[in-house]
């Protein structure tokens, strides 16, 4: 039976419960924390106690036993109430999913219950200064030293290290042939690195973003890790990595869609009540039509995001990859336009702190450039969906 386009009753109830929780905190709470550079611990803790943070994680490890579909729903509703939690993408969606699918039993026991109940947070590090979107150029390497691993390299734009207990880093290891000899080829591998590991240094990157999560650059200088820091095995290759990247794209779409819904709701409320020439400005087509167009584009992006999440939850990784890229692209574009139109609707008020819309301009731009740029998504669709020659 095809997956439904609308919420099931359980999803509807989850959406309503998350919306009610988020409304009790709201935009003022979130922006106050963001401007102070403080984490939103109170909201995070309450969402964890309600089971929302781990809704996608296996029930046998303390999670809700649902999927990325439900976690995306949680993030969208938080964003729609003015509380978009970036670390919800990183900790349970990327790191939790990778460990649930490819971690050892000991790793699952150690991390999944703590990620689900909010007592632990995990960050994710893949981007490097000289690699950009080209994961094949990742230069962070892990080499064997007895039974240990030594991790060396640099990472940039790692979110929320100061809030995290550990970081899931993407590195490269040298492959071994069947006879035990080294091949000289490097393959991706993922390692759980506790924040207090010697040789692991991180520094904040000054950003023009109003967010409670800081961005960091990382320096790894032969950070020594035990053998069980490796997630999966040395030859797992890209499978564990893409187990996390597809949910990342889906959740980024949900993140920006929540922001778009919040901006549209603010603009619509203003257009209904702001009166000029004896009538609300929303009665004028110059105001109403652009907002209506944004509402249509946001809803189309929501449908694509749902499709991507349902494909992923059903185990269709290849199809989910295509849909996740499309969803992330559609949501990024729709959100940027929605926030821009919301600011335009309010005029000068759209740039005041009272309404909080101006801060969303940079937030929605993130959805266009991260975790993969809109141009790289267009490259992907041109090559894999349309069958055109590779351009890069």
C-alpha cells in the first residue's frame, strides 16, 4: 500500500503535542537564547523527556521506534513555532541513525539511550577547508597504531561541539587486501571521538548567524582512539556515511520548512491586521498573491520532504537519496522566498527585533548552502535523474 500523503492519527497527535510544547517557549525565548549565544537547554530537555528527540531511534534502545518521517515532523513543528533546533538534525538524525544501523552492540548501548533521552549530544564532522562538497578529497586520516587508531586532520563548520559529548568524524583509512597487505587505497570511515580526547582541539568560527548553536573548526593531531571508536568495520565504505547524509538532507528540509511556516504565519497575521487606506493590507493582491504563492511552494516542498522521509524509512536508500536531494533543494528555495516575502510584507517592521524576521534571512540561506549546495544538488539531478553527462 502506498504511503499516505497526509498524517496518520498518530502523526497528527505527535504534531499537535510538539506544537503545544514549542508554543510554550516560542520565538521570544529562542531568539533571546540565540542572541546571548546560549544553548536552549530547557526546551531540549523537555522535548527529550516527552520522547521527541529519540522518536526515530529503535525502541529497544530507548527510542520511539518510529522513523525519520516522525523526527522531521518534530523539527518542522518546532521551527513553525519559532524554535528551529539545529542539533536535532545532527544528534539523533545523523549520528543516531548511523549508530543504530551500523554501530556495534556496545556502541548502541552506550549512545542510543543517551541520545534519545537527551543526556548526551553528538556532533558530526565531515566538511574540510580544502574538500568542500567533494567527499573524495577528505584528507583527515586514521591510521592503526597497534589496536588503537590515530586520527589526524582538520574540519570546519562543525555545529554545536560545545554542547556535545562526542563528535562523529568522517575520516579515511587505508584498505587491506585479502592477504592482509595494504592496498594504498583510502576509504571513508566514521569514528566516535569524545570531546575530551587528547589531540582534539576546537575553536569557534565567527558567524553572521543568530542561532543558539555555534560553528567550530577542528584540529585533530594524532588523536588516539580505541579500536571500538570505529563505527562499522574498516571496509564498510560509503554505506555508514550515506546512512547519515540522507537523513541530514531530509531534516535540513524540515528545518527550513518550519522557519518558512513561522515567517508566513507572521506575515499573514500582520497583513490581516495592518490597516492602510481603511482596509487591511492583505486585501490588496500585491500583498496577498505573493504570500499565496509562497504558501503553495512551501506545501509542495513539504510533500517532497514527506516522500523522501517515507522512502528512507522504507529502506529504499537509492530512491531516498534522489528524493532527499530534491526535498532539500525545494525547501531551501521555498523558505528563502517565504522569509523574503514576509519581510517585504511588514516593510520596516520586518527588520525590527520585535518581529524577528530579519534574523531568519541568514537562517534560510543555510538551507541553500548546507549540508550540500543547491548547485551540487542540480548536478546530482542532472546526472542521476536526467542521465546527462557528469559536469564535474
